[in-house]
C-alpha cells in the first residue's frame, strides 16, 4: 500500500563546511547538557500551569538545544511550541551529519547532582536525544526559506523551523496576544549578528515578562556589557546559562520591564495591527467554549480542520451531506501531491512548499507504526516527474528550473535518460523531479484525519445532514436542514467544497467551480511498470489496486456531473500530446468507460481561501463612500474590512488540495485558538477570502 520515501538528496556540503555554518554552541559534554537542562527545567517549572508554552530560539546550531527542549518537556497536559530562527537553511540529511557527530562527543560522565530525581546518566541522555533526533529527521525538514511546522506526539510538541534572514523572519510574523513567546534562548554564534531592529522584533513577539538566555562558549567567557545593554534597552533581562547554579532561584526567569519599554513594544504591535487592519483575523475561542464550533463539509479541508482543532483540545461538530466522508472533490482514488513552484519563488511558491511538506508529514504521522487504530491511507511517495508537452510549457518549465537554486529535496532537473530511469517506462524527454512528492488517496486521508480527531477531542460527525441555510442569531450561528435545527455555535466554518457559495453569506465569494473527470485505466503490460507520478498535459499515476488514474478534464461552471465520453478521450489525447510515439500509450485501455467526476473550487490567483467570511454587501456599501481617492486608500488600509462575525471560509483548494488543505486548516485552527500562525503576514493576506476586493481597494482602483 505504501512505499518508503524516495531519498535522492545528497549532502551538498562536506562536514567541515557545515561545522563552519553551524558551529558548536558549547562543549558538547555532560557538563554543558547539565547546565542547559537546569535552565530548561526551570522554564518549564515556571510555566507549569500554562496549557501552551511558546519558546523562541535564535540559531539551530548543532541541534542539541532543540532536542534538549523536547526531551525536558515532561508535563503531559502542556503543549510546547518551539520557534527556532536559523539564517542558514538546512535539510534533514545535513542535520543528521551534524547530530551524528555532536552526539558522539557526549562524554560518559554523570550529570550534576540533584538535577533529576533518578540521576539519568549521560548515556541515557544521549539515547533519548538520538531517538528524538531520528523522529525529527523522519519529518524531512528541508532547506527552504520560511517557516516549516513540524507536529509531534498528537500536537503535544510543535516545532516551527524559520529558515532565512532572521530580521526578515522575525518581522514577518505578528504578535500573538494570548500565546506570545515566553523566553528566548540565543546561541552564541548569532549573538553578535542580531541587529538592533531584530531585538525589537523579538520584543514585539514576546510576553512582557519574557527573558533572554544565552550560552557562553566556556565558563570563562561572559556576555559583553554592550550585548546586555542592547537587550536591556528593549526590555529584556539577559543571563548566561553557564552562570546558573543549582540553587539559583527560579525567579531569575521572571521580570517586568519598565513602563516606557512596555509602551515601545506596544507601539510596534499597534503599527503591525494598523498596517494589516484590512486583513481581519479570527475571533479567538475561549477555553470555556468547547464544542462550540461547527464545520460544514465532509472533505479534506473539514477533516483536517477538525484534526488541528482536536490537537489543541478543541472539539467540533462536522456536518456532511453525504453518507460517507470524501464524496466530493476529495473522492478520487489517487491525487498527486507536490508543490506548485514559480520562477520568482513568490508567496504562492513559498506557501505551496510549506503546505506540501506539512501535508506530507500529516500522511506520515497518520500512517506511522505508532498510530493506534488508524484508518489506512493508501499512498506512495514515489516522486512526481513534471515534463513539458509543447513549446510554451517547455519555456515555462525552463523558467522554473532556472529561476531559483531549488533545494534538491524540493525539485531538481533530470535529463531524458534519468527521466526514463525514474519512470521505469520510456518518456524520452527531460523534466523536473519532485523527489518527496507522490500520490495519496484523498478520501482515505480525510477519513484518517477525522478518526484521529475523534480520538483526541470531542469531535462528532453528522452524516446525511444537508445544511440548507445558516442564520446568525444573537448567541451564535444556527444551521438548518429540511427538518432539523442545529446550534447555536459560537463559530461556524464553511469548508463544503463545491457548495461553498450556496449560502447568502458566502454567495459573493470570487471563486469558480471546475468539473474534473478522472479516467481509471487498467494496469497492464508496460504501463503497469510506471513508478512515479507523471505530470504534463494532464497526469498519470502509478497503479493502485490494479488501476491507474489519468486526468483530468477542466470545465468551468459545468452544467452536469455525468460521465462524458469526450472528456475520456481528451484525457487520453493529453498523454499522447505529452509523450508522443511511446509504445506504452497503446496499453492505456479506455474501453471500460471507468471514470469519476468531481468539482473543484478554483480561485484566480491559485491561493486557497482561509479566514473570516467577508461581508460583501457591507464592503460595497462602504465603497460607495470611500473610493478612488488617496484618503480612500488610507481608509481601506487602516480599517478592518467588514466580515460576518463568527463565520469563516476554508476552501478554494483547486487541483492541489492535497498539498494546500492541511496547512490552511492548521492556520485557521491556530487563528481560532489565538496561537502563533506558521505563515507570514503577507501570505495570510493572500489567503484571506476578501483579497480580490481589497487588492483593488488598497490600490485605489474601482471595483
């Protein structure tokens, strides 16, 4: 059913180069780990009552600090979100080289006394760190710019890896009032590299009582007075972990800056809020409103939203009009999963890389050996091979290939001979190979997510429940069928795919339905040897349960969803156009007229829709008073755009919902629960359902 992930990525830099990029943060012996563990234990003890503890770390170093945070976390009722900012992107294989080397340096000497009740030996510590390291490596972090969210232990541990310029990364994310960063650990090789503006951005993201700890390279080294003064000027207290003693009071990590510095932090947060006021965020659910959220829809988006909420302990009620989940666009037997890249590597490209990797990890987590009673997910991360089918598409593909130095774990160019070897059938043309991609069964993926959500929280699914209308009342949203009434719900999410625009509150969304007919063809002869997903003018999957998926048609605003013989032949012709004169094409047997038809909702800019449902009549009413002037642009920039209170949109996943849906759902769940979101502010604006109107209004253009 599944295959081991393809791992063609080789370490591009030798170990010495990596050491130069990621110098050891301290002597990696038992004494250093003991000091580090003392500090980390005290941080956890000081915040033992918090349900979510958010910590920041500047620098990845050799990885031991990250692993030690993870190891030290002991409270089963507390979740940890660790945000690591590292300027030099690094992939899993490079990390493995660093960690293998670092962990072998740990000496077999005991920890300081009284650190832990059971006096764990260094060998035990090394073993635990090695196990955690392997767990993280299995998640395949890659060397891309931006934030990669890695979720472990059913949401108990979340690691955000922010790769790229630290100042850019820090400034790109908003302060989370309910769950700010409580403490920062700064690794010494980046201590002097942080700019003054970076210090203030750290302050912006932090709790008002947050502190900074750093690590001297040895016990004899001390923090410079200049460094301490720079951080104190932003309201932080700074300490060196090497100077911590066993009996030093825990109050070391709690303090309150003076009022002037707190005001400066607040000004920064207000500037952020003003600059992005047009992009309203979700109203935060309180811990007292368990099971007060409803989700309409039975596909991939709704299932993964329920899962992301459940990992936060938040219940939900899912309403599906069909007898089973995944009967709409999520009902295909196989769907390709790989990132959408652009030559410029713009927000769209970066979002899809993050989203694809997040979704891939979800599949792995839901199908891991440790997943108990989980619904199986048919999938194969066999890679995706993209080739051109005409001169225009070749020019486009060449621009993508040559536009960026893509990490090899994301994609790399192959010649015709290499393409033939990967596909195991003759293609005789070059292409672009996505080694971590492949195919997934969407409806099994959705069902597995729902089943997992139901294990973690109070999540229920109402099948055969066709919601025909929604009404906003004083105490929340009410859902109506022909005979029943559900609610009220404090929050309501529309994640109902092709029916996304069926309600009065959502019928103006700028999104279009596209019919897609996927052909099912028997696996036989040469065709059955296909070993990767082919994407050209259409796509072709390796066989699953004796059938290949070939598709798909793309018909805007279809009149019906019946089987179409013409589209069946068009799917076949796409393969002939893409790979002319190949003998295996004769093995594609369409005579059985076996196919499936679905509708995907598509946006013009290819981003999904995620966020507050826009109140379009109110937008148009305000537009009548604020249009086509300099003042109107300022108005729309600084005024929260009208929305339907408590109503949210999650849809428009288009043809790449397998890649984009789970991360979009995770971000909406984070918004609803008031947690840090793993997407930067600019990308969140691109996902907002109101973006088509606001894009024009912010430029002073007519609607």
